[in-house]
C-alpha cells in the first residue's frame, strides 16, 4: 500500500513538473506577440514614410517654372501669337490639377490639406481668367482689358499658387525628416528591447525547465503544510481563548453569588447556559457546524453575560431560520459578540445593546453583529482593517477577530471573511460573509 502511495506521489509531482515546463513555454507567447506587434507598427510607420516621400516627389512634379511658363503662355494668347487651342495653357492646368489630386491621396496633414484646397481654388480661378481673356478676344478694343486681367489676376494667382505648392513641399519635407528620425529611433529601440527580452526569456526558461520544478513544488508543499498547521493552531487558540480561566472563574463566581442569594432559578439558568456553552465549544471535534448550532453557542454566552451584566447589557438575536442549515466554522460569531461586549458596551456609560442579525444575500450569507457602544476612532479602525489583511497581525488585541477572518478565508476562499465599520459614539458593525453551503 505504501509503495502504491509513493508511486502516486511521484507521478503527481512529475505531472506538476511537466505542467510547469509547459507554462514556461507559454511564457514565450507574450514575447512573440510583442515582437509581431512591434514589427507591425514598424511596417505601418514605414508605409507612412513612403507616402510622405511619394508626396514630396509628386509635388516636385509641379514645375518650378509653372508661373513663368503659364504667365508667358497667357501673354502669347493675349497678343494673338497663339490661339487657345494651340496654347499650352490647357495642358498646364490639367497637369497641375492632376498633381494636386495626387497630393490629396498622400498627405494627412491638416494644414497641407488646406493648402491643397487653396491650390485647387487658384487653378479654378486661372481657368476663369483664361475664359474671360478668350471671350474678350472675340471683340475689338479688348486688348487693354486682357492685359489688366493678365497683370492683376493671372500673375498674382500664379504667384500665390507657386507659393502654396512651395509651402506644401517645405512642410512635407519637415514631416519627412521628423518621421525618418522617429522611425530610426523606434526601430532601434524595438530591436534592442525585443532581442534582449527574447534572449532573457529563452535563458530563463532553459534554467527553470531543469531547476524550476524543484524550486516551485517544494515551497508549495511546505506552504500547504504550514497553512494546515496555522489553521489548526488558530482553531486551537481560538477555542482556548473562549474557554479561558477568567470567563469560567467569573461565571462560577456569579453562580455562587446567586446561590448565596437564594436565587435558584438564576443558578439553574446559568449552569444550563454554561453547560450548553461548553458543549457547543467542544461539539465532538467538528470543524464545521450549522449556523443554528453556532447561534446557540452565542445565545448561551449572552445568557450568562446578561446575568452578570444585567444592568448594562441587553441583546437580540434575529436571524431567519431559512439560513440555519448553512455551514459556518465553529465558534465564529461568539468572539465577535465578546468583542462587542468588552470593547463596546462595557466602556459606555449606561450600557448598551448587542444585535445579531443575518440573511441570504443571493450570492452569499451574511451574519451581522451590531452594538451601540463606544465605537472605534477612524485611525484605529484603519489599523484593524490593515491587520486583518496581513499574514500575521501586529496587534494582538484583534487576534480573535483575525483568527475568525483567516479561518473563513482558508475554509472558503478570499472572497469571504470579516468586514468591520464603526463610528465613534454610535457603535460598531461587524459583517461576516459566508458561502451558501448546506450541511
């Protein structure tokens, strides 16, 4: 039997080691995705760079002598050396429009697109002026009018058009230079980072594929053992804290006083409650009990304490029977009630009340212990909440509350446990969150 268990243990460890090695291989996936993403972006940047370069090349096709050529051809038309059909003017306008249209496909710069819109308007204006000149040539004595159009309209618009295209080329060149620098820097950075990351992960996986399983499985085994020990220790210390000599001594002392006073009913009641309290505490060694059983433990405790502190303590337990059969770690609610009594009610003049309520909140069960005692200052409340989150509380005064919280989390998961709210002079509310697990 022992041999079989040993073989099973070795098989489980081997399976875990294999899974860990596979997980190392999976670690490569983010790096591969990163590299693919980087090169994809480099491709896009390169395409953008090519577009800008094509834009500049296309703009350069707009002849640097456009103004001189167009003005000269217009003058020849006016003086009658050529007709419009023989003139190069229609070709100049057609070629210029084609260049502007191509430039619109390349640039995505807002200012340059505005410049291209202006260039289109200038070309349209030039066509209008040429049409006017041609119309005037059908009439006599319109030479002066055509010269005026040539000097005041055509030459000015061709100057504006040439200036606009030159500005376009200038700013596209500037963008081209900036993009070139950024692309080079981005490319080098990506190559360095991706290469270094890839090399590091490959070496890391090669090392861990041999030594990692031992490093990981051994601490996991130790951790499980330690957590089991801590859980048992916490349960033992919590149980021991409830059955403490002071509580037992004070209760027996109160029974003696009642007996000497001849209060037989009170003696019987206290002895019965004390018996129920210890019976619930021991509970045949079970770690989990029903909410009904844990509340009975609380009721026994409060009955005893109410007789002792009858002038300052009142209580109410109002938990619906619909949740009585759900599971709860043994001795969970009573330590919270004890904190409410000793740290809340006893420190308040005139006494107070402890109310235990509960309910089904759809996805979980919640039990609430509320008191109208002294309350907790904000800074102290923050310390308690922080200590509840630690592996080991630095404040021993909340050890009972910490043990309850840890037992619930270890038993059911981190989404369950204890929450606390308090207001000075108003009181304290402790919420115990539990899963819906029936016995």
